[in-house]
C-alpha cells in the first residue's frame, strides 16, 4: 500500500529532526573536546592561562555563566601567577 504524501512528509520531518539532534550532539562533543584541550594546556603554561583568563573575562558577560566559571578563573589566575587575584583586566 502506497504511503500518502502526508505520511511521506511526516517521515521526512522525523528523519530531519533526528539528523539535527545528531548534529547538535556532535557539535557539543566537539566543544567539550576543544574546551578540555584548551583548559588543560592553559593550566600548564602561564601565558596561555593569562590569555584565556583575559578572554573569558571579556566575553563571558552573563552572570550565570560567570558564576559557573569562578573555580576555573581561580585556577587560571593561579597558573598565570596571579593567585592573589590582582590585575583583573
């Protein structure tokens, strides 16, 4: 029995939704991997730690996101040799 056009559209839309979910999951995994590599390397090299801290302070503007990064910012400051928290640009 042939499927109606509406059934074919519904099937195509469901497939598109699944593909979009896979794409989003893939993008999220990529961000996690890159973030992990960047953070891990920054914590090992003071200049990179300093640069990442400056970048994050400049671009992370939402209060909820800033709160999430408090611990990381402290680690970056320490790795950059600014454990006292001074020179927060």
